[in-house]
C-alpha cells in the first residue's frame, strides 16, 4: 500500500503509523455516531459523522495518485463511498446498523495499514 508515500515523508504527509491512528479516530467517531443514532440524538450523530468525514477527506487529499496507482484509486473510491454513506445515514432509522457496517469495512483497511507499520491489529 504505497498510496501515501512512505519513503521520505514531507512535513504534511502522514506516516503509516499516523494513518493507523487516523483510522482509529475515524472508527471512534463512527462508533459514537452509531450510539447517538440509536439513542435518537441526531445532532450528536451529525457532529460525529462530520468529525469522521473531515479526517477521511484529509486522508483522501494526501493520496499520492501518481505513485499509488490502483491502490490510491481504490482508496479514493472507498473514502468517497464511506463519506457519502455516513452523510446519508444521519437521521435514518437504521443509521446505527449502517455505521456498524462501515466500521467493519474500515477495520480491514486499518489493519492493512497496521500490518505495514508494525502496529497491532484490532481485536
């Protein structure tokens, strides 16, 4: 996964460990959004969704589309799909379940970055 260059990072380019930490934060915000939706607190759900999508947008903007090739294209597609799904979930009856599905999918990508960076996978 060389979609985000890992050779000599620029000051604004996240390291693989930082990418894992960003994924962990995204997962936390989505879990909070799911809990808020289940509790009927749609303002909190919206706030947590916006927090997650800001981070996703940041990861998307840091993709190296030239060096990353197909992996970068796949990540861009995933980031856009996840953001859209999160935004569409706000205020919906099944928002908690939708968030749970997104968490499951993002964990796989997070764990792939963890393997690259030597960080433990999620339990």
